[in-house]
C-alpha cells in the first residue's frame, strides 16, 4: 500500500477469487479462511461483491459499506448486470476508501471474494484496474479462477470453459490458477469421456473434437470448434487444479500452487519448509500423482477393457 513516510511498505500477499456465478467462490473463501487459520496464517476476507448480502465467513472489509447493488438498481434504474458494472466502476472511482480499509490489516493474508459476472474479467476494465492499483500498493496477488468441474462431462461446455479461462487470464494480467471446483460432483451430469488428467492438463483437444462430432447438433460446427481448440492450444496457458473444499489434501494442493504463483513461499512472513521452496524454485512439484488420487476418489471406473472404451469412442 502507498506510504508517505519514505519507508518502503511491506509486501501483502493474497488471492483474488473470481469466476462465474455459482462456481463456489464464497464457499472457497470460507473454506480457505478456515484452512489458513488452522495453519497459523493470519487471514482476512474482503467482500468485493456488492450483491453478496449473506456472508458465511467473518468479513474484515465489506464493499457493501461503500455501494450495494440494490441501491444502484433503484437509484439508477439499471438491471442486475448493468448495476453490477456500475458498482465496480464506482469502487474504481473511490479506491481511497478501499485503501484506508485495507491499511488496517496490513499484516494479514488477503482473500478477495469477487463478483460472479464473467464480463468483469473478460473485457470490462474496472476490476482489472482495481487489481492493478492493488499491485501498486505492494499487494502480491494470485487470481484464483473457479469453474464447475461437471462441465468436463460435456465436451461443448468444456471448450467454452477453456475459452473463458483463457480470455480471463489474458485480460486480468495476474499470476493465475484455474480451479475445477466441486470435484465431488464432477460426474453429476454425465460420465467423463477421458481420464481426469486429460482435462486438468488440457491435453490434445482433437480427441475431444472427435467426441463432440458424434453429436449431430455440434457436427455442423466442427470447423468452428476446431479453430477454437487451435487458439487454446496455441496459447498453451490453460490448466486446472482439481478442488473439493472439504478435502484437506485438495486444499493443500491448491494452496501450494497459489503460494508458488504469487511468491508467498519465498517470503519471510513465517517459517518456510526448505523442501517446498526448492520444489517451487525448480518446478518439481508434479501434478500427476495428485490428479490420479483425485480421479480414484471422485470418478467412477467403468470396468470396461481398453478395447471396449475405444469402441465406445
């Protein structure tokens, strides 16, 4: 945060939790707050959603004290989408209020619970500008982007999720971690066509396109889907970390990834594990074993032979 004494301000670390409505952002913030507290990390949650009226966590800073969606909709005669855009523009214009509130917790780790409107993170600039200002105040943040894991069961929806995730990564311009949330519900709406690591590592999407072409509705859009897949693979940026917020091992894996992304594991705010630091430094924390464990826990095996699965595809 800014300083007028000439003394360099200390670093503040944290996460900005973003994603579509209903993807589990508020639940994630509550779970991560409890998890970090159990680890001895001093953490505060900042509610950045002016439409979030019921908060299941203890909130240190609440943007609703500055502006609420209901007030904006009533006074400006706007709908919920336009009202939320106006709210974030209003926050951007009153960043001094936010700075003063955050200064009271300068020795804490921050969780920013953000609104669930996708266009705020894909092309509208207010939230991006707020994040940029936080960086100028010496915040080192990771963007944690949550999407529902059950979209993996639908090839068309998964391609849409990949496009949204890529667009968000390019627009927000922060260290970025994509999360497949609600892993315990991953097969709620259908079976996965491939192993879980195919989706978390975003492997060769041509296999997914072939699977998608089996649907008569999407067959006529094969060329369009092919080009979308090419864009995603040409950037080669998108991957996912699976998460069940009620599973401690899953939370540990997410926290390790986030701490590596924003540099917290290299700081001096608390005693660090030397092995974890070296692992982050050389990029040696492989995901395969953890992903395999998640698949065994949440994805049902078909019991079919390899030949039978190939015939199904």
